[in-house]
C-alpha cells in the first residue's frame, strides 16, 4: 500500500505450509539463525493513520505469531533488526533496544504514516527499551501492552488496558515442552567430543576393547543428556532447589540410583562411582543451560549460578575421567 513515505508491504495473517514447516525446523535448530524477515514497517489489513503501531523482532517465528494473531485487525507492524533473535532474548542482548527502536522509527518515516505518537511493545521487551529516551528522541510514547501476543486482541478491544492476567508470567508444561527440541539438540552435539571419549575409556580394559562396554557407557551418557535437557524442563516445578543445576543434579542422581541399584553385582564400585559422577554432572550442566530458555532468569543470577556450579560439575567429571583412566591401566 502507498503511504506518505512510500510503499509499505501488506502482509497476510494466514500461515501457510512453508511458514509452519519453517517454524518446526527452527524449533529443531535447522536454519535457526537465518530464520528472519527484513526489518522495517509492514501493514496488516488496511490500517489508516490512526491505526495502532505494534513493535516486534525480526525473528520470523515472532513475526509470524504477531501477524497470525492480528488477523482480521488493521494495524501497523514495526519490525526491529534483532538479527533473528526473539524479543525476550534480544532485549537482554540489547538488539531489541532503545537505539534500534529510535533508528527504525526514523528509517520508516513512521511519524508521517500515523497521526498519533504511540507504540505498543511486548512486556518481554521492556528490559531493553527506555521509554523516556524514546519519547525524548522521537516524540513517540512507548506502552508495554501484554506478556503474550495472544492477549493483544483483547487488549486493543478493551481500550488498550492491560489487565492483571495479561501481566501474569506463566511457564507451564506446554510452554516448556516447546523449548525441549532445541535444548536436546544442543546436548546431543556433545556426544562426539565428550560422550564418545568417555565411553571409549570405559570400553578399554587392559589391552582389550569391549564394544559392548563402549555402547553401554555411551547410552548412559545419552541418558544424562536427556535428564538435563528434556526431563528437567518437563519436571521443573517438581524438582527441589532454585538453581537449575541443582535440579538437574538431583534428577541425575535419582536416575543413577534407579539404574545402578540392581547392578551392584555386575559393576565394580569404582565403575558405579564414575557413572554416577558423569550422569549427575552432565544432567546438571544441561539443566543449567535451560536457564537461557526461561522467561524469569536474569544475567546476574545466571552468572552467579555458573560461578558456583561449573567448578563442581568439572570436578565430578574429572573424577569420572580419573577413575576410567585408572581402570585402563589397572585391569
């Protein structure tokens, strides 16, 4: 459509097969960092000069959520350059921030497109945007509308009033489950350079190499990855402790106890100790890694947890390596 500053692309609220397939691939880490749309100003429906202006990131999944949710509405959509990062993470990194918002307002000529001076941003982006600074530099007021895009139609219909429910942060089972594929893939990448060498060390006994022992150890390592990157997120509210690493360690220890309790006759105490150290530390590490996917952790809290937990994880893994190496030379 033609505006006072030129042509603006009109985008549909309908998601096609390619959109849904692209979202599924991004969830599994396939082409994740290239799943983007060009930043700039877009039109949904047939917005006029008085239509609301929504702001989002140029991560295509965020963009798709906004346009599909706003189907049937007439709004402007200002997409910021966040380099394919979602609103919450980009706000923490600074790309969904004051500078980029001011810059994008200027590049789009937004002040000539709309008659009002109001921008609607997701509450998740509040960490990166200084509303007072935006007002001073552009004349536009920033309003943080809702936490979830699904609440935006109701927000607009209610005269742009944010209800307590729209501010309530949730992290239910379904919201955690959708994040698991990416976390699992991150964990599986360590199999080649951590899991396989550990399994090989266990498979060697003196001058002999047991393929059965190798696969047993590798499967146990994979189980540790699943504990930290899949089971810990799913069982998050039920696991004790506030630190994610503690939750992962507790689950890893519980799984280890269940596995090795009936195997005390077939495995030595030294081998059991090594496996428990590996499962517990690996589970704790990937559980801690999940903090980056949650909506309520802070950079300072993550740094504090890493400072306390990483030395313990490294120490436990070092003990396991020492035990396995000792087994090679004493068998």
